C-alpha cells in the first residue's frame, strides 16, 4: 500500500473563453454613448453602476452588430469544441454598464440565459471576478481555501462564460465601461425569428 499515485481528473471543468475584439469597435461604442452615458440611471439589480438597462440591443447598432458576430461566429466555435447538439444562438438582451469611481457589481449569475459574455470597452481598475459555485452556496468546508479568479482586464477583451457562473466586479478606481450580453441557444432558431 505504500506505492500509489493520485491523479487529478478534469471531468467537470468550468470553461471560460475569451477573444480579442478590435479596438475600433470599442472606440465606436465609446463614441456612440458619449452624449448619453451621464444620463443613464443606476438600475440593474446587482450592479451599482449607470446602465442602458436591458435595451442596449435596441439603442445601439454597434451592439446589435457585435451580438450577431458573437452569435454566428464565436459561440458556434466554442460549441464545436464542446460538442453541443445545436449552435443556433441569438442575443436576447445586451446592456452597457458605466462604472464610476467606487461603483461595483455584487456577486450574481444570469439565470435567464444559456451563455453570457462581457466586453471590456474601457478597463477601470476594478476587475471582473469569478467565484466557485460551491463557495457561494456555502458548500465549501472549513479546511478548503476559497479561491476567486480575478481577470486582468484589457480593452477589447471579450469574455464568454456559462451563465450560471457567479461573478462580480470589484470597486472601480476609475471609469469602467463594459457591454454585457445574454445569449440563448434555440434548437429551432426559426421559432425565435418568427417571434422577434
């Protein structure tokens, strides 16, 4: 019994993906919101920041174009690696968050979506943090270390993650602007298109 080896498995990993979006798209978003971002109100449930509310898709063409790109190109690419049964994605909501100094987002997840994403338009030295579900739900044991994953944000980074993954934003030190998306994967995308 003295010779044994313990090996770690990766049976149920939480996979978070990222890609780089061209800086010009971030610049276009900044230009489009320049005149109205100071008129937005703080209002989303878990976010202490000004926001467009859920209707960012309707207000900004650049957000619609970006959500179409993610739906048609990025998420299907992830789906190939994960062997999803179908890859018929659409964004059912997107919103822009404008964090000012000391604004933050409390720990939360997106229950109404199949996958979520956030685009870092302007980093604010208040970074996105992912938390382990077992830590959030109090399932960790006293002897286990609680480890959060802090993201080193950079302009143009698009982060895609399962919507059930808990996340928060630390207190911002300077203005931070992001676009958040919720996506649905429909077996029959035509049903969505007809009801749009």
